[in-house]
C-alpha cells in the first residue's frame, strides 16, 4: 500500500495547498530513530551543543521571513503573533545554550571516603547523563515554540539527547522547513543530520513511542491523544518517561471585593485573555468564578461589551472548528446556562467568541454540568456565579489538575486583608502556576517558570518551559571507589571542566 500523502492545508479556506511529505512507515520511523541514536555521541561535547543551539537560533532568524510566511499559510495565526513566537523560540534556544555553558544542570556531587560516618561513606561521585533519543510530539497551537524547534527539542538537545519529532498535521510544511534549518545548524558543528529526525502520520507517532531505542517522550496536545501515548509508553517492555501536557481548564476566582473595586477592568482583562489567539492557548481561562450580586453583574456587563467588540477568527483547522461548535452548542443547551454573548460560527471558516453563565450551585455535585468543567478549545469561557465563599470552594474542590489557577483580589486583599491567603491555599493544589491580579495567558521563558501541573494538566511534575525543563532528559549516575583515571572529567577532583558542584558538602561555583 502506498504511503498516504501529507498536505499543507489553508485553515482560512479548508483547501489543500500542496503535498509536502508522506506519512512515515514503521521502517522509516525505525530508520529515523536509529540515525538519532547513532548521532548521540556528536552531542557529548558541551561546547559543541551550545554552539549548535546558538547556531540554530541564528539560522531561524535568518530564515524568519520565509518561516513566518509558511507558518501563517498553514495556521492563520498572523505575522505579528508568529514573529513574536519565533523570537521567543530563538531566545529559548540561546537560553539553553547558556545553561549548557554554565554546567550546573549536571548536578555534580562529590563525597570523599569518611570512615567516621554511620554507616561509613565510600568514595562517591554523582552527576547526570543524557537519557538517549527523545521523541517529541508537536503542538498545533504553537508552530514554533512547542513544535520542531520548541522547548522539548531545545531542552533535549541541551541535555545531549538526539530528537525525533512527530510533526503536527496542522503545519507539516513548516515542520519540514524548520527541520532543514536546524540540520543546517547541526552541520556547521559537524553534527550528523540524524540528530534531528522528523516523521509524519498518526501511526508513525505510535511506532515512535514504542521504539526500543527511544528513551523518553515529550508531548503537547489533547487529553485523549496524550493519554493513549502515555499508556503506550508505560506498557513497553521497558517503560520510558512520558512528559505530556494534556489539557487545562485554568480556573479563575474573582473575589466579591475585587469585583466591587474594579469590575470593568477585570471584565475587559478576562475578555482579552480568553479570546487571545482565538482562544487557542493552553492557559486560556476556561472557568471563572464570579460573585452573584451587583458587583458581579458589573463584571459580566464589562465582559459582554468587550467580547462583543472582538472579531471572529480562524481556528487552526476545521476539525477544531467543528469540535468547538459542537462543544459550545452542547454546553449552551444545559438548563439555566445562558449566553450573554453567544459563541459559535462566524463565517464559513471562522468562529465568533462568546461566553456562558451558570449558577455555581449547578457545578457543586456530579452530573450533566460536569461538561462545564472540561476544557473547550477556542474562544469561550464559562462564568459561574457563586453565592458565597463556601460555594466557590465547593466548585474548586471538584476541579482536576491545571496548568494555572488565577485569583483577582482587591487592593486590601492583596495587602493581606480578608481571605486572599486562604484562596491561594485553595488554588495551590490545583495548578503548577498560581497567578494573582493578572491573567494566565503568556508563559514567560524564565528560570523560575513552571509550565506543568497535576494530572491531567501534565503527566509528570516537570516543566516544559524554563531552564529546568532540561532535567526531564537526564538521569543521575554515581561512581563508587572508581580510580581517578577512569572517572568522567565531570566528577574528577581537579574539576578540569570548571563545573559548579557540591564537594564534600560545600557548594563550589
């Protein structure tokens, strides 16, 4: 049987643009993984890795105009958004190069023998080594930052792990183009092209996670798809780590005092956050707890005005559009659910933003309204009107894990008055990032960032954004009573590589 063609599709029209590849066979997946496995030695030198990452950023910037043009044709995200995302991606590559240069990620710890300890301590030298080939599953909504050159790829390469990327079907042409750019940067450092493999097709993705030479996987996508791959990774004869970002409702709590103090600003801010990128951000606020009464009414009016003034937009593909329309129709059909601004179809290829309201009491007990506690991908949010703090807490207690949780406080509550600290305590178990008096959309690439959360937000406790994302692709190994001449350079007494380390209990920089 001939391999299925892979087409570039214009989401603005739903029409195929051009064939860019074919779906990979099991044999082609095997070849890509074996080529990556064979290339792992080329990443052993940290200086070469850092130069590769910086070169990749340079090459991406040099090809910026072509990359953005192709990305816009396949995603309809627009040049402004895509230029910003590409800039973020290049920054992230260079940030990981700096991390590689510094070397602290190797976590070097040396203990010399101590016969006086109980029990006695032998000579021990510990540091971290790369896991091996990493499978990366691209996201639809970030064709640069969470795709072929994104955080999973950048952090894996920084750790010394070759990568095989399963391209997302929403931007296959861009994926091919970016892969060629990264391989060009690899060639400049004498690194084989196989260090970055690229495969297309659903079956290829399944074959990839099952391949015996794949040592770990990173995924960003749906709960259904991610869970299937997670289960496959765990069911292997030798299970592997699967770092998946699956889905998130990103709840928001607006206190009564905050609503009374700045209802208009909160409503306007919420509208901007929930419609940003046509609601296709993984940290879009999908459930907002707003107090009943006049203060909450003012917030809803402000939200109504702002969302009503927001234009229709194109989703990443027509399957997502169909799912969005079906999802909002089903939710709006529940009794006592109202639509101050009705979300739905715009033109033949667009969707209109909107929001739904529901009494919070409907969400307290298990039942048909549980649908409102599930993520709906696109420009819609659910505003649940609560009567008192106990009712709001009861809704929060029913939520699954999330990437973010947000609270809007009054100035007095932010200064320590009222129950601000209590609300933070309620939100902290729910999410990996807790936001106060801001909005969750926008994930800074910073050392202190954490982009992850309890399941189903992610399948592990790790982050996929920020410097510590590198830790996902490393494992510790300790050498005991090993002669100096046989030790890796990273753990020798003289510290020939000049690494930060903990030496007999003392932190050395």
